[in-house]
């Protein structure tokens, strides 16, 4: 029975894998085309802004205004990124402190659990489940 199901399982896995590869290629091609379109639109927008500002301020001043605007915009994004990284580091440190506290509490209870084999087995299984849940949580966050 198991030997009959094995080729079906391999077939399903290979079809799923082939579909996954096909979707990844399709998404990469369409994403590349979208990036080219957005880059073209960006360049056209900068040229249009320069053409709009040039009669008012002159070509050199228009270029300088656009450069300053883009530099300030870039600095804003860098500041936001820095803030978000700091926030993530704080959240990770808080999470690690809570894990250390939970581990210390579990270790302090360990001597009482070793008196009963049933409790010790239950605690070991609970610890393994906790570690598995933590590993899955790290994979989902990362």
C-alpha cells in the first residue's frame, strides 16, 4: 500500500516544485519589467520637474533644487529606516529578556520536578514544545 502511494507523493511534490519554479520565473520577469517602467517614469518626472523649474529659476538652479529635494527625501527615508531598526532592536532585547526570565523560572522549579518521574516527563515534553514554538516564531519573524 505504501509503495503504491510513494510515486503519487513524488509526482505531487515534483508538480508543486515545478509550479513554484514557474511562478518564481514569471514573477521575476514581470517584476523586472515593472522596475524598468518605474525607473523610466522616475527619470521622466525628474526631467519634467527640471523643465518646469528651468524657466523660473534657470537650468543650474533648477538642477540644484531637484538635487536638494532628492537628498532631503533620501535622508528622511534613512531616518525612518534607522528608527525602525532601533525599534526592532528594542523589541528583540525585550523578547530575549522575557525568555531569560522564563528560563530562570523553569530552572528554579526543576528540583521539585525531578522528584516525580511523571512531572519530569511532562516538563521535558513541555520544554521541547516551547523550543519548537520559539524556533517557528523566529522563522516567521525573520
